[in-house]
C-alpha cells in the first residue's frame, strides 16, 4: 500500500489521476469513494491547503469531462465528486492548521449538523420527501408477495422520520473515515506508526459531553423524530470514533493480540445498530472517566517490584 500511495503522491498530476480513478470506480464499488476523498486529505496534509484545493478543482474538471463522455451528464457527475472532495479538503485543512485529529472530527460532525439543518430549510419537511423516495424504491425492489404492502407501509413509517439524521450521520461517518484514511496515508509515507499513536489518544472536547445529552433530551419531546433527534444521531458518530479509539488504546496497553480488534470490528458490523450504540456509550464514558489514563496508571512499569 505504501508503494501505491507513494506513486499517487508523486506529484499533482498523479494525485489528480488517483483521485478521479477511484471516484469513477466508486460508481461500481461504493466504499472507494472514501479512498478517493482520503487521497484529497493526503494531498492536502502533505502539500498544504492551496495544493489540496488545486487537486480538488482539477479533479472536478476531469470528472466533469468523463461524465460528459460516458454519461452525458457532466454537472451531475462533477457534483458527486465535489460532495466528497470539498468537505475532505476542508477537514484536512482544519487538521493541518490545528494539528488535532479530534478538532477535525468535531468539524465533520458540525458539518453533519449543517446537513441536517439544510434538509429542513430546503425540503421543509424532509421526512415527507424521503418517504416519497423510499416508497418508490420499495415499490420497485420489494415483491408484495414476499413483503405485503401493509408491512411495507409500517416499515416506511418507522424509517422515514429518521432518514434525515441517518443520511447526515452516514455522510459524516464517510467523511471521518476519509479523514482517518488520509491521516493514515500521510503517516505511512512520512511517519510510520504515528497514526496508531495519534488515534489511540483521540479525545473529544468536553463540551460534547454536555451537548449530546441535551440533544437526546430534546429528541424525547413530542412524538416521532424531531430536529434535536436528528442532530443526536449525527453526534453519536463522534463518540463512536472515541469508543473505537478507547478499544484500540486498551488493547495496546494490555498487549492483547490483534484477534481482539478483529472480533471488535466483526461484532460492530454484525451487531448494528446495537453495537454502534454500545461502542458510542463506551466513548462517552471515556470522556468523563479517561479509561486509558486510569489503566495506564494501574499498570506497573517493567522491572518494578
């Protein structure tokens, strides 16, 4: 992987090619969108915000050209690129200026909040808008003989209210993964091993320990999903990341094998959404208790006693 990153980061042209190629492949393999955005992060962190902006601009123009040649829809394809590249550049700029992975992640969550609010401002009642899209999707993909229409309506009613927050949370998570990929790539090229140390020390600002309960309390007012509830869904993503950081830190401190990490991520995937909540709760608890520092303090240094 280091050799591939070295090739992609060899110069501006190479960075643009890598960013555009992975974005086009993401139309077939969706997770590659994170890699594409992550390459923007690497370019920005290594060469500065100005160079990163040039990579985004030139990649967008290249993507528009390919969109015209392949799909006859240059603006739509270029817009999809900007949707992931521009935020990735912004987060990398925050990380580069602050030197803090936590501050950049918090900026991503604030952007996710903005996406929720924008849906309410632009769509008026976003749940109704998403319900219409979901209803059409379910009509085309679900067989009424397998899933009766009555069950489809119940499912739609249960999901539609939370889709605005879910969409924003998914976008925020994708941007955080791109940020982590980019930081990992930068460390792999310039400071091997540095990313692991930085991620294991991740801690959010204490203000979020008060913001999240307020949002949770607001979500319980009235019936159904409301704006506070949608924002809460996005905020949970931040503590999910801190929870994963806690797990990595504790495993490193105890000297446990890599199988524990494999088991953690396996349970995270197969146990959704309950596993996400459990890890986020651990991250939130760490915000108050600083579990890694406590464990470090109870472990005796080698050779003592």
